[in-house]
C-alpha cells in the first residue's frame, strides 16, 4: 500500500502540539485591562475586554496543567481539566457570538445582561447574579461544531465518579486469579481520547479570542461615535 499522507498523529505528536498551543497562549497573557483604553461613553467595550482577558487566563492555566498531566500519564485528572478547557472555550465562543449579534441589533441591554452574568454570576450565591448555565454555552458551540456536546459528555464521565472515572480507570479484573488489581491507568481510553478535544478546544479558543480583538475595536468605535 502507498504511504498514508493523512495518517493519524501519534500521541507524542499530539502532546507536542498541545504543549505548543499552551505555550503560545501563556505567552500572550495580558497583565491588566485598562479602562482608559476604551471610550468613556459606554462601559460595554471595557466589560467585553475584561471577560475576554479573564477567559484567556483561565484557559491558559487549565491547558498548561492538563498538558503536564498528559505528559505524566495521569489521565483521569487530565480528562477532567480538558472538560474545563472545553467549557471555557464554549464561553469564549458565546461571548464572540453575543458581541457579533450586538453589532447588528445594537441591543445594549441584552449585551450588558449577558456580560454581567458571565463576569459576576455564581451558582452558590457568592454573588447576587446567577451564572449562565454551562450547557447553554456547550450547545451554542455544538451548533457551530457538531459533536462538541458528545465529546464534552464523554469527558464528563471521568469528571463524575461514574464507571469510567472509577472502576474503568482504577481497576482491572483478573478472572483467572479471581481478584481485582487496583491503580491508576489500569483501564480507560488512550491519551488521544482527551488530547483530541484539548487540541480542538485550544485551536478554537485562539481563533475566537483573536476575532474578539477585532470586534472590540468595532464595538469601541460604535459607542465612541454615538451621539
């Protein structure tokens, strides 16, 4: 057979690419968001920038540690952090979507409501606002990238103490000896199970983070030129 130019990448290749993605994002982290860089006529551009930058800090830390866990073959915690990366990517996509919608609708109240819940929302009443439902963010990403929800739900099986995250990963039945071996990585899927979603998520995050930078300029110009 002729060589396959589209052969599946090896685990080492996936890890190298994930490491590079994480390093690229880490090298781009802003140290602050200066409100003086935006128009004084509206807080919307500043709020969008604020949310954009806290999201990159979150995804950077999660991705960096996830890569370290994959490299040390600690797969269950790596899968759990990968799920958190996917959630963060979904929120970045939702932010991009809401700013894009605003540029057409000019509905300030709708954008502000979204931003305040995203920045200040919680589920344990730490803050006065209720946070967005993360599944709403996942479902929006699903519309753009079908199968996102399935990949996310697969990762959830390791986040919760279900079979995949407990018996499936930390035990192996020896029927001949009538015993169960215990330990990390005795079962479960290969590295690619988590590295695939991690790589896809980081690639998507870079795209929408960069596009949000362009949208921010347009958003700021809109409010600055408003009467």
